[in-house]
């Protein structure tokens, strides 16, 4: 069943009219007309079954039907602190972090972040919403503002498990060994925070700041991974350990 993101306030009545990109997707990509059924979601756990009543040249009107509140799996929240890379790499990280079930992404302006790279909040939000639509996720990835490393760390919740893969520590423990033992009661882990460096990696000074804040240096193996690959690999290992991948 096709899914579309719609803000919560637009799902309050009995009908909703979609314009712009949602209209284009329904009428030009899917070629849907009156009677076609879709699922709408608000990124906060609400899902609404909807039926197209009218498909015009500029808008699609849908009748809202059954409402469902999705219950996410009770796994601990995972926060990714991502050293800000070039634009296209950050786009990919946000897309894959959404698909892998990360709770929040905090873009970090690190020493070796791409020169001149700026926050692209609106674009990143759209990427996260589209990824949630595609993968069937009912909630939305939380996207924070671009901040320096110290502010990113200060925004984290207390008593979480914190790890930082660093290519200059090849003899460190693996992520799986650094995480607390997985049990049936995954709530014993209050959350996992992972810090990934930008292109060029984290400096020794930045790693020292992370260590002072409770981060354990870990390794992702003998090969040096690109920043976007490291983020995806780390999130996949963490989510598998927490039982969030099945």
C-alpha cells in the first residue's frame, strides 16, 4: 500500500487535499485516480487509511478512514552524531539512518568537516520523510541543528552507552563487544549514542573530548571506511544488537 507523509493538523477532519509533490507522486508516478487507496502517516505514530475522491490537475482530495496508532518496538533510542560531510554524503546518511531506525541525527561541525558545508534543514527533513514513507516507518527521524561537538555531546541524555569508532585505534574493542549484553529486557540499555567523524576523520583532540564525556573508542575493523559507510555500518551493528532488525 503506498504511503504518504501528511502533517498531523491536516488529518483532523474527514478529508484532506494534497498538492505539490504528494499530488505529483499520486497522479504522475502512481497514476492513481478516484477510488485508489493509500495510507497517510504523520511521523508521530498516527496512520490513516485514505481513499482518493477526486484527482484534479493541481490537487488530490482524499477521504480519511480508519485511524491507527502504531506502536514502535520497545528498543532503546539510538542517536547518531554525524561529523558534517559534503552535502550528498549527509543526504545519504540521513536516508539510511531513517531506514535503520535511528531516533535522532545530530550534524556535528567538526574540525575536518567540509569547508563551507551548511545546514540544509528543509532538504534533510524531506529526505527523512521520504525514507520513512518508503520503509514503512510510522515515526519521524529527529533532526537537530548543526552544532559543534561539545554542544552535540551536551544535548545527549544521561546514562546512555556511548561509542566512537576511530580508525586510529585498530586494537580497540568492536562495537558489539562495547555494547552491554543484549537481553530480552532491552530497556536495561537506556540508549546508545554513536559519534562518526566527517571526511578525514576525527582529530585526536576531538576523540579526547568524546572520551571525557563517556564515549568508548571502538573499531569497525581493519579497513578504513568512508564516513557514510561507517555511519551505516555502525547503526546496523547497534540495531542488530538491540534486536531492532528482527
